[in-house]
C-alpha cells in the first residue's frame, strides 16, 4: 500500500503515486508492503537502489545510515505489536520516503496529521524536519509501551507484597519486551548520534536542534527502560523470596507435626517391646498410663512451640 502527501501552494493534500513528479513535487511517500513488486514502482520513479528497498522490509535489518548520490538512506527500528520492525527512510531535499513491512501506528497517526492544516508547518521546514518528527513519533510510540510495562510491574509488585506470589511465567514476557525496547533504543540512538555529527548530507543546519532534542528523548526513554529492568530484577528477587518464605512455612509446619508425634511414637514403641516385665502391664488401668503420658507430651510440645511462636 502506497500513501502519498504533496505540499503545494501552502497546503498539503493526498495524491496518487502516479501523479507525482519526483523533480518538482515536495512529497512524503509512505509504503507499507512486503512485496518487492510494489516497491519496483517507487524504485523506477525515484531511481532508488533495489538493495536499499529490500533492506527496508528485511525484518532482520539493523539501523544504519548510508549516503547515496541522490539521497540518504536511513534505517531505524520501530515497535509494532511488541515486535521490532525496520523502517527504511529515503531522504532528499524534495521528498521523504518511508518503507516498512508492517503498519506502524505512530507513523500512520503522524501521516494523518500532515494532511491537516498543521501539515504546511512541517513541509515548510523541509523533509529533514519531517524526518526528525517521524523519529520522534516512533520514540513516543515506544513510550506508550513503556507506560503499559510500568503499570504491569506495579500490578505484579502489589500482588507479591500481598503474598499472592506470581508465576515466573508472568515475569518472562515483560523481561523479553524490555529487552526489545532496549535494543531498539540503543540502535536508534547510534544513528541519531551519527546524524548529530553531520553524517547525513540532506539534513540542514537549522534542523540540528531538532536532532539534539530527539537525542534527549531517546536517552530519556533508555533511562526509563533501564529503571524498569532494575525494577523487574527487584520484583523477580521479591518473587523468589516469597516462594522461599512459603516453602519455609510449609517445611516448618511439617517439622512441627513430626515433632509433636515423635514422643508419642517413642513412648508407644517402648511400651510395645516384648519383655517379661513391663510396668503397669498387669494393672487394671495400665493401658491408660501410656495414653496419659503421650497426651501430656503432645500438650507440652504444643505449649513449647506456641511459646516460641512456631505455630
């Protein structure tokens, strides 16, 4: 699917791809596809390298920056449905082209913003300014996932503190997602730092302030991820401590029960030995003597355990 925005006569409007003039029109072209046949149209019209287009939809592509003769090719990583996907960006003085294999919600939302009256303000500052805002929107989208992770960590932490120990399987997905977020932010930060060092020939001097702001945003998001990873580690330790405490309580209960029945079993064993003369053996109430002794031993042990607050 190819969506296009053209800026002309002080306003933005949607335009079909076939009507675009690459040499004259100021446009943003957003391509969502996994099909190279659809990308062939973009390749022919804007004279892009096929390999760059293939890399834009390669799910394993890493962030990088390459300056070509007619454009700069930038790859960032974006998050969609808790999965990291590549975002290929082709930047020229007249156009910006974004190519990705799956829909990226923050990008789609920003694309629709440019179709409103606000769109002219972005196009007036050039495609390089739009690029900065695209990268910023991707980062903001990631912040939305971080807020959800924070809420989930709060929920799990509360349940553990209330002695409702969670299954470790509930912690593993969070750890996996935070690893995704960290990888995305770290790799994108590396590209932004290169751009700050004027590695891209199509970013004007006036927009370097926006790159600095973007770098700060990414660093802040990285700090949040690091904080959440530390919280997750602490919660995992709390979880293991809670399990250990529950196991100790169970083992203590078994120990108390075994101790309570130990003396009665010892007494009954002694009275049950085969000797010719056993105390109270011929007595009328001899049967009740060991019973009384066993009962007394149980009461004494219970009182002792109660005094020690073990039961």
